[in-house]
C-alpha cells in the first residue's frame, strides 16, 4: 500500500493556495494538486506493508500539538534547470515539523523503508510539470502571484497517515490514522 505521513493544512491556507493554483492554470503542462489534497509531507513511505506501518502508527499516535504553520512564498524544485515541482513555502513551527519528519524517517528506516537523503524542507506541492514547455512563462506567473502566498500563523488541524491510490484522474487519498493537534 502506497503511504505517506502529512501535516494537514488549515482550510484558510488550502483556500489561499487554491486561488494561487487557479491563477496559474492554463500555462504549461502541469498536474495541479486539488485543494483538499494540499498538505505538508513529513515522510513518504512508498509501498509499505501493514507490519511496516505498525511502528509508524505508534509514532503517529504519540504526536501532540499544537503545531502552527503559515504560508511563506513560492518556489520550484530543482532550484536550477527545468522545474519539475512548483511549491509554496511553509513557515511557523518548522523545527517541530522537521523533528516529526526525522522521527518518521527513523521509525520507517528501522522497518526497511528507505531513509531520506535530503534535508526536510517544509513545503506544499502545488503542481508537477509533465513537460518543461512554457516553464519560463509559468515561473514568471508564479513569481507575480508570490505576494498572495503569505499568511497569518494558524494551528494545523492534524497529522495523518494516508494511503495514496494512483488513479487516471490523479491520486486518491484515504486517511488510515488521523491525530488531531488541537
């Protein structure tokens, strides 16, 4: 089962990001993330078995809040060359987010799930470019909309273990375990 652990975003932040995505639509060949699926990935687990998920579930059950976040600008990965991912930055309790990401990475690594080879970067994926066509125009429009991708600090509602099923219309997420932070 393809899974990941994510920090859910407060609805006002999801709505603000949906407006940003709407302003970018129509430029380039991009697979945009739907509003209800906007989140901060703490750990991508990949194809995990139920025995591998047991310690992840236990680590998730121990998570306590509150944990606050805000939006902090935009960018793309990779930072040089043709962009593949457009993102919104996340600020707030980023040290706590990084600690959670490290904890889930450690727990997953202990049961055979691949460890992260890059440092944690708190962000929300807005879209993935399928081709580099019109990337320059898209990045210019992203930069022009950067001012609206800042927000007040709000409490995140939950940290959730999701199953992700790839479908022709995009990924479908199912909550396997949700820990409220408030």
